[in-house]
């Protein structure tokens, strides 16, 4: 079942630019330029791109905050702008820099108010709150005013607030921005558990690619308002030629390092060899090295940050292995 669909989605903004010493002219700038999306129920999708690429603008059109300049879009079978009130009851939204909680009220009171706003039955609200309290460790600050919460505590509170009405789709814009390591782990663990149930569709924008690697199988990359990659992280690695690397530590140096079909020798040390796997597997490589005195072997996975950086800077695509 498709829960998010967009075709030719476009959003333009009019800006004023300097056109002389005293004059300014209007210029139309496309923030989102013909985006096509089709996201199924239960998918966890990472939506990434450099600053100004159009990530947040896309999310605002999907949630009905912004009206598209052109194109078609539906979320949960509804038009986000025309049916915004109905849609609000079926989606949850977390923007890392904004809050939906009442600043001077205890966190628990904010949840009570949200229950009435969304008209959630008391029993359903209580059951969802119990689950969030358990998974996100909310009890220690549930009676604390929101303004006194740390950033990590507030973000856990924001996630809970977005889920208490039982949304079908959860939009997350930079949910771990500024969080410490412990808070990030708590948020990621909670989202992973949420996604494992398959009932909530999750769309995540972030600059922290570790969030994407740990949570999302599908990755959408947007640049200059256009989707430039739609697929798995593995497909992105293959498309841009990144390879797994096998590091071999030897008991003693070799005069002539062995050549292995399907692997490229990239580093030679006194007793250290590093191979990039092109078509061979790690097992095949080690089988060819079985006659050597091996001290240690490690496999280094390709760095997604490096791959995405190459994509943004326009490094030519290489043939997939």
C-alpha cells in the first residue's frame, strides 16, 4: 500500500537580488524541482542532501505546511494542503529545531493536552504513553517543565508527543541534531523498534549518516531540488565504486605481495596488506592467502559519508562490481 506519493513535485520561491546600485530584481528559485516519490506502508526511508537541497521543503509540502507550485502529492490518500486537518490526525512530525510541547508546563501535562487536541480515547493514549515511557525512559522527567529539560530529554519528549495519537506516517527532520552519544543511541533504538513493527512509515531527514545506516534500508538523495539516488545504501556504494577493504596483518614481511583476482592491493606495509574487494568476496581472498602466516584479519566497511560527499561533488559514476 502506497502511503506517500508525489509526481513532478515542485516548489518555487521568489527572491530579490541586486540588479544595480539602487535596483533589485525578482528571481524565481526552485527549491524542489520535479521530485517523484512512492513510499510504501512500513518503509523506513532516509531522505538526505546538502544544505539547501530541498529536504525540509519537501517535508513541509508532504505535511501541508507549504503549497506546491506544481505537481501532485498525496499522503495517506489525502491532499496535504486541502485536507490538512484530516491529515494531521494521521501523521506525526518532529522538527529538531522546533517544539510542539508547552514550554512552561510539565511534560506529562503537554501529553494530556495533546490527547484532547487529537481526541484520542483515554485507554489508547495511556497504552501508547506507557510504551514510550518504557522505551525512552521518560519517568524521571515526566513532571519536569519542558523549559528545564535537556536537549536529549526534550527530543525524547517530542518523539512521544508525535506518536500518542497513533500516526500512520512519521516525518522526522533532524531528530538527533545536537544530541549527545547516549541520547542518540536512545532515539535510534526507539525508532528501530518502532520501524520493526511495520505499522508506521518513517521518513527521516538528517545530516548524521549514522542515523541512516542504523535505521533505513532505502535511501533517497536530493541535490539542487532533484532526486539523484533512490535505492539501498549498498546500491549507492556500488554506483560510486566504494569497496569493502580487507586488512591483513602478517607474522613477517613479504618480499612480493600476492595478487588476488577480484581484489586490488592498495597498501603494502612491512607486514601489512590492504585489499579493496572489486568482485571477490572476503572469503575468497582469505582462501588465496591461506598459505601465509596470518596474524590478524579485519574487514573495513565502506564509509557512506565519503560516498555521499563524492555524489555531492559530482565525482563520475563508476561501473558497479
